[in-house]
C-alpha cells in the first residue's frame, strides 16, 4: 500500500477526510491488489459512522465488487465442460469458494449496516423528537437531522444537522460523548442544553447550560470551549470565530422553540435572513440603510401574515408583495 493511501486512511480514522480525499480513497480501491483493497474497505466500514452518507457509497462499492466476482465465477463455470476431468474438481472448489465469499460479504454488509433515521421539517414547521439515548431535540423549520437508529453503549452518540435545533442531552453514566456535526464544526458534549443553527454557510452555537467543546473544521486540535450564555459563530469559509456572552433576558437564541422570534438590538439584515429561512420566502430591501437599523422585539412564529405587519409598524417600513418577493421600502 503506497504512502498516499496510508495517509488517507490515517485521516479517515481521525474523521478528517475532505470530500475530495474521500473520492480519491474510493478510486484507489479499484487499483489495489485484492488483499490491500479489502483492508481499505474494512477501514471505510469501521469509520463510516463519522461521515454522513458513507454507508450509501460503501453499498455501491460493495455491489460492484461483488458483481465483478459473480461475473468471474460465471466465466469459470462456463468453461467447466471444456476442461479435462482432473481440472473439474478444482473448478468446482474455486467456484464454490467464490460464491461463499459473495454470500458472506452480502450477509456481513446487510446484517451490520447501520440503519439511518432522518427527520426533516418544512417551512414554518417544528418537530420534537426523542433520540435513542433519551435526549430531547426540537427541530426548527427548514431543517434536517440524521442519526443512526441504534447507538452502541461503547460509541459516541452522533447527530448530523442541517438547519437549526435545540438539544437537551442526557448524560450517560458510561461517559459516551454526544456529538452534533454541521458543515463547519462538531459540537461535543456529555450532557447539557444548547442550540445549533447551521443556515447560511455559518454555524452558530448557543450554550444554555452545562459546558461544550467545539471542534472547528472538525479538527480536535482546533477546539473552543464554551460557558453558559456563550454564543459562538464560525464559518469554514472565512475561518472567523466570534464569541460573545449573552446578557439578554429575552434569550433570543432559543426563543423560537417557544414560538417566538426574539431579537435583541439586532440589525434588520439578520432579522430578514431569519424570516427567510423560517418561512421560505424572498425579501428584497430597496433602501440599503434599512438593513443596518436595529430592533429589540419579539415576533410570533405561527403565521407570516402577523410577522411582517408587526415589523412594518414597529420600524415604519412599507411592505409590498410582487409575485413571490416581499419588497421592503
């Protein structure tokens, strides 16, 4: 096994493979000797829980490898009659061994394949779910959460999130960590309450109680510790980390789970982005100066028809609708 593949498998074990590196590792399997290819496939399977959707890619790879063995076995069998009698016993044994390998691989793959669970919310919808360990999650609108149906007692509990969710994590006596993976970072806790929002190419984490560690860019050596009341904003694009402590009694980062969008001296730019992500609408602001105006208020989340008129009145704005675009003057 060459040094490049060894390096990729090391990064695989650490959970640090990029999408491009994952593709390179998959391509390498087809060019390796059988023994070495099987080692790589075994490592991919062992660490698939650290990568969303890797099981699906492994299933396709396994299918093509097994199909190739089936075709080879068929060719060997087709040539059976043309061989001398003393060679036929060898062919029978070889074919039987190939079929046994195929059946074993199929059984191993499907019997051990983790069962994924996916919850997805529509615009203006919320869902509440209980995870396999008893932890509670409230999933905000326009969000997707994925996890494996069964969590082993000796493994960390992992959830993949696109969008926003509030977590109340049960602490396990055995000490297994609870991890929330977003596009930018991994949230790592033992037991606590926190909010994660991964919309708009940035992840924001607000800690309500307890303590958590953030692995920025998913690198354990790039960790940021949080205290209750802290808000961390981070993006893999600009590599900028913003940390601030919230002193607001309105708790604007988790109020949505109680049906209220709370804003504390917040620029209207952020208010409009939040409304767009919750309701799936487009807002066009014609006066740029309005984007930097700030507001402190609470808006009900149940109906868009209430939200915009309240903003219109509070900030002396004019809202009109043209097709699917809300235009703000």
